[in-house]
């Protein structure tokens, strides 16, 4: 199954990293300043993507304190029939927390040419450095 995955190890416990996923205000600081989210399972969200052109919307699928966050992920006006997913997982390591961000489900979005979408997300993941922003905030202090 095609997916775009990036990981980073942050020298802080999962509880410290989780604070940056646990509130709308904290998520805005590293994921998207335009984010509006009802942060509960089934809650809706909407944000302007990092390209500052594409609106993304969906729902909260999973919310596991100190474990992760899963969102359905639909590019509005992008020809997507069905959403993909954004999966953020936190895993304790001997020296902190491994944070993994994965976009998956591209094959099911119903858009012809979806492999090109995967390639665009690969390029965007490297360019936008979302996990590095999160790491910088965690290391700078509490949410």
C-alpha cells in the first residue's frame, strides 16, 4: 500500500510530545496555523495545507493520549472521492519519543493518477519539515 512516511526522534518523553497534539492551539503551532478542529473522535477539522493553496478537511478517527492521532484527510477540490488518512504515532524510546507521521490510503481516494499524488506528498514531506517544527517546539518548552 503506497504511503508517505517520515519519522523523527525527539529527546523528550511521550507525555511532553503529546501536549503538542492534545489541543487545537498546540496543533496550530506546528501543523497549520489555520487549523480548526473539534479534537474528539468523530470531530471535524479543516486546515490550509502547507502549500497555502489546498484546503484539507476530515474527521478525527483516533485520539490516543500519549499514543497518537489519526485523521481522515481529504483535499477539497482536488478530485478526491474518498479521504486518505494522516496517522501520527508516538512511541517511547530509551532516549525520548519516536514520532512517525504517515499519509496512507492514496490508492482509495478515487482520483485518476493517484500515484502522482503520492509523489507530490513525498516531495512536500521533505520540503515542509513538519516534524522538525514539532521537535523544535517540544525542545523549546511546554505547550
